[in-house]
């Protein structure tokens, strides 16, 4: 079976076992790892993100672990309540409807971010929290995500927050340090002031990601619909879905409900709490069955 066929299988499929075993063996042979094992479900996230190419999955997982180690100012604090003020401005949302390919669709409204109150690290932390949550979804592992960045309101204050070091960290998460497939990046309302920042990030991005960047300008109401069906997008973005304020509030609630989960991920040496989550899921299913008896 090829990678795409394997990706269609459920996590419990026996046909996945050889790939999981091989990836675990490769990772644990790494000399500088202090952990003794990794759960199957955690490894499957990385296998799905690279269509079951074990070598690429191993590189991705090692990059993820290194990123967490090198960026404790972001990865060690995944508390939605700590950035509730920024979330409450309707800065960020994961849309309730997937696009026609099954990808999750994320929106970031940069103009809602006040750089005098919130640093770029706070903003990046929100992105990381969302990434951790959606990377647990099997369909998202298979089909990836697409992001819309609304840059209306981008100012010099925003630009001064982004230095080369942070630009490299941002590009690392977008390219090869997180178990998610980035299927598209859409920029709307981008001002001239944003160009130097994009030029700073761009050299760190692989060619395949650069090819997935689409710049729409202020005429995005029409051009976004070339990539997304109307029912997916909020009305403010030329769609027929729920309004942006509603979807932002909905995702803020989702993050707040995941507070304890995110804190566990941040505190874990590798972020691997998949065995615990899998156990809780089975417990919930069995409880529902018992209630039906």
C-alpha cells in the first residue's frame, strides 16, 4: 500500500503496525533522547503528516522535539486563559466547516492584535495551541490545514515585533517542525509595510510552501471563493457561513475547554499524551454503551 492508501486506514489498523514499529525504533536510537518510548497514536500523527514515509516522519518528529526544546518561551506555556484578552478581540478562529478537500481552515485577523499589549510570542502561542488541538484530529492529520491571514491594520508596531530569530521559528512550524500539512496560506489586505516581514520569513520556507502562498490584496471577496466554497467562509470574507465574531468566539471557547489538555502537553517532555487521550476516549465510549443497556 502507498502512503495515501495507508492514510485512509484507521489508527487501529494492523497494516500500520510495521510503520509505527519502524518509526519508534528509529527515534529511540537517537542518542540524545531521554525518553524511553512513544505511544502509537503519537507516532501515527507524524506518519500521517508525511504519508507514512518513515524517514521523513522521523525527521519531522525530531524537529518537533528540538523545536519544543529550543523555544520554551512559547512551548512551555500553552494556557488559553493567559491570552484570553487577545482571543476576546476576535483575533483568531478555526472555521466550523472544512473546505472541499477536508482541510481545516484557520483565520488570523492581525489588526485585532495590539502590539503594545501583546508580544509576538503571545500571538505565536495561540497558533501553537490551535496546532496542538487540531493535530489530534484524524481528518486533519490526513488533509492538513489552510490559513487565511487578514493583514488589515498591520503597522510598524507589528513589524518591529518580528525579528529574524522569530521569523525562523515561524517558518519552522510552517514547514518541517509540526505534524500538520500546510495546504495553503492566503494573505488578504496586505499593506506595503508587510513586505519586509514576508521577505524575512520567505527564505526559511521550502519551495513547496512558497508555492502555496496566495496573495489576494483588497479584492479578496471574489478571489478567496476560487479556493473555498461559500458555505465555508464567514460573510466578511465573501462567504455564506457564520460571521467572523461568532466563529472566533466559538474557537475561543474550544481552546478554553482544552486548557487542562494543553497544559498537560506543555508539561510533558515530548508532548506525547496520546495514550492518556486514547484511554479517555475509550472510557467515554464504553460509558455510553453501558448507559444504553
